[in-house]
C-alpha cells in the first residue's frame, strides 16, 4: 500500500477489507481518497455540451454531484472500489438450455444460421444475462460489514448516478480507460461491473496509475456496429447499448445496425484483446466460438406486460414500460425475420393495429423490411395463399395503415410501404 502498514490499525483494516472483497468474488480491488474527480467532471461537461450524451442522463444529469464522492456520506474519507466480472454462462452439451427468465443458452438452433431458425432468436449482451449488479452489491455488502464491525460508517454505491465509478476505479488502480471508453482491468479485461463502498474510515490508499494497455490497438472502433467510437470518445446518440434502453422511437438510421440484439451491445468489449485473454484464463468459452444467450423474439411479442417485467425487469426499461422491449423485438423481426412465415405475419398484423403508435410504427417498418404488404384487410405474407387476419378500420387509423392507396399520415414507414407496393407492381420481384 502507498501508506500505512498491516501493523497499523487502519492499515490492517484495509488489508482485511481487500481480502474480504476478493473472497466475495471481486476480481479487482483498490482504495482511493474522496477528492473530487475534476478531470472526469470536465469530460462529462464537454461531452454533454458537444451533444455526445444525447438523451442519456445518468451521471451527466449532475456532473458536480457525481464527481464529488464526499457528498455520498458525511465525513467521507475513503472509497473501497471493486470490480465484479460477468461471464458467459457455460452451455449444456446437449444444446439449448432454457432458463427461468426466458434466456436460452446458444446451442444448435441459435448457431444454425438458417433463415427461419436464427430469425426467431434475439441476442442478449453478456452483461445482461444475469443481475451482476446484485452479485456485486452482495460482495460490497460484505466489505461494508467489515468496516462497520470496526466502528466506521459505510455506504454502498453501485449502478448509481451519484458516482462516476470508472474514475474511482482508475484512481484506486483497478485499470485504465480503454478506447471503448470502458474500464479495462488486467485481471478480467473490460467485462466487469463496478461499485464502491464509501466510508468515513481514513484508510491507506492504493492510489496508483495502471499503464494504458491499449497502445496502438483500435480493434474496438471498427467493431462498433454504428461507428459510435472515435479515438476514445463515445457518441451515445449512436451507441446501441444506450439506444435499446432509451425511450421513444428507435432511430431509423440505426435499426438495421441493431441486427438481432434485443438488449445491450458489447461488441467493443467482446473484441478487446484483454477481455479475450481474461475469458480464456477465467475458464469461459472463447469469444466467437458460439453465440451467446438468446431470447425468442416472437415470444417477447406475445407475452403480456406482467410476464415480461417478471422475466426482464432487471433490465433498465424507461418508465418500466415493457413496450421498450417489444419495440426492439419488432426491429429485430424486420432485420432477421422470415417474410414467408405465417407466424411472423400474424404477429405483425397484431402490432400494426396496436393502440401504441410506437409499436404500430415499428411494426410498419418491420413489415416493409420483410416485403410484406400493408393492405386494407391486413398483412399479406409472401407465401402464396397465406393472409393474416383482417384489421379493423379503427385499428388501421390508429396505426396509420395504408388503405386503398391512401397514404398514411402518422407513420412514414407505412407511407413508404404503400409506395414500395406500387413500385413492385411496376417491377415484379423487386427485393427489399
């Protein structure tokens, strides 16, 4: 440690605290002071002023507060910072393994790559496959208890807008900020969640700098599906990890880039060499060998609100509204679905008539992308002889459906669907 020694009272306490945290599963730990993170504050302000934060709030909402740890606890003197790794669950040898939350391990179906099979599966980012913050908090609680037993106050901060956890982790010596703007640790790469215990105990610090391990490496930048990364700066307006949980319409310009991702995006972390090395060292499946966990797209679109929240309520959903997941699922259906599949046409038929203009508009986009035709009586599959159930006039008006060649006013995607339909009449077989 930079100060103190194990023989000191506080030095011994610091050693015990770090040992307790490691025993609880924290892969990297350190202790830092509670002086303001002025550099991080300026970065937040600069990015916000440049518009790079988009509609993201979090620590951007109040940079002065989120960069002053002393505000977290009266007489705050130390931050005990920990990193908990998140890992891809090992998969059963006999193929897919369904979990109680509806997330399925990648097996033969998800890996087949056949249209009409893969098309029904949506990916979930590795960090969203379990409630890793709950595991992190449990570990930090043990650290806090050790401090409390010694007579000090302790407060846990994790997944909280009140602290820029990356700045605390860097000061405590857990790692460095990579070109993907995330913390990268020598022990687990970038696949970690971060949290701290703030205490009034004046603990010896581990304040130190970890050398930037990125060097000339830039593999994360071209791996980003939307080009959101540029020389260590992230444009949240393009970041899929943010857009899947942002409220409102999913930006049209990034819908195709979403691909089959239902929640989260970790491409920039998955390709990171330290993460790949750590994955193998920690005994996980090597990256890229098999797809990660998946969720059935059509099932997401069929489940009621209560069931969706029960299964996926641990994810951040704006206003706890499950329509955010349905919106993402409709985009995925448009990207990877099968226009010859009757079940797909039936689901889109239902959502074209949905009372939610958000869902109706995204269903219209998906129908257009799959080559389905919005008609007065419903959605027609490209398979000869198949036709979805009729849509009532009121529902058509709510969805802005194209009826009898009359353009919709509410949903431009359906306007384009009508135009595309007429174009196909002139040029039969024109693809989407």
